[in-house]
C-alpha cells in the first residue's frame, strides 16, 4: 500500500533539533507517532528514538538498546 500526502509549507513544523548526532530517516505513523533513526556513522548511543508530545512539549523517548543494539 502506498500513501501519497501533499503538504503546504505552512503545514510543516520543526519539532526537534539535534546537536550530538544527525538523524537518518524519519517515519511518521498513521497514529501520529514519530520515529527517527540516528546516523550510524556518528556511532550514536541509540539507533532509533521516538519523539513524543508531552504536556504540549516535544520530548525524545530513547528506545532500549536491547531491541536496537548499536
């Protein structure tokens, strides 16, 4: 199944910036959850993180390295 979405520039919002490592790929699930893989060349502590909206503020949820070993 392929889903094509069209966005206007006004629809796009920056929800996170990174200084320690670079993001690789971003995946937005249909329920709105946002997952980001981290650039492996930077040797990140976590390979995948989730961004979550908590009390009107975006926070990073670090997924266990047991499931995503570096």
